[in-house]
């Protein structure tokens, strides 16, 4: 059984940065791709970035491309989402997914 814990959310002003972390227990990240999703109030959950299990490829939704960077540290069983130049439209609950397992979500609020 895989448990996933996210951290790193918070409130920042537009243009600010946050780094989200996603730590897995019970499984090695080397076995699975890792994805980051977000859900804004009143909207459906959307996939924004993912990375292969051996870091050979990554994907970014157009709305975050050039601002967000996904990475993993398999030794620490942790994935990261570095978010720079945050915009109010990035406000959402952010979720990490590994295989079929979801984290509990972490709130990101971008507001002046």
C-alpha cells in the first residue's frame, strides 16, 4: 500500500514562488511515473505536469510551461514541483499522484 503526503503549499503574492513536495511511503518512485494535478474552486481537477519513473521525459500543461519544474529524488522517495512566477489563476488545491494513489492535497493561494 502506498501513502502519499504532500507539503509546501501556502499563500504568496503574484510573481512569488513555492515548491511542493510529494513523499511516498511503501513504494519506490523508481517504479512509477509521478503526476501533479490541481483543482480550483468550481472547476474540474486537471493534470498540469508529470514525469517518468526514470526522469527520461516530462510533460507540462501549456498554462504552466516555463514557470513550473517537476523533478524527483528517488532516493528520498520524493517528488517536487517548483512553481515560479505564480499567478492568481494558479490558485488551487494541488495533488500528487503516483500509480493509482493520490495525496491529500495542499492549498496554493496566489493573491495580492
